[in-house]
C-alpha cells in the first residue's frame, strides 16, 4: 500500500506542527520539517564510483517545489 511523506518548508514550523497533529492517527503518513541546507559534500575529493543506480532523493524537484509551496507531498511505497 502506498504511504505519504509530507515535507514542510523550513520556515513553516507551525504548519509542520499543525500537520503532525492532524495526521497523528494516520500510520501511512509522515510529516517532516525540511532540514536540508545544501550539498553535504563540500570538497571535491576522489571517491569510489557511485554504487547506486539512481538518485535516491528527488532533491532538485523537492527544492524547487518548496521554493513555491509550503508543503511537498511524496508518495512512497511501503
């Protein structure tokens, strides 16, 4: 069954609290406040080849959506 992840823009903590209260009884929905602040890798260093087949996060699309909206809803597979 699908679940949902609601990511709330960092400058909207009261909205995040509101959504957490409203979805408290729904075990298929998780509400998170966006904590990302940029790329984690700061230095360009040689590293092992990427083992993942694709980007795990839809980072770029989420960042763009959060720029225009207060909440991004992502459908997840359980």
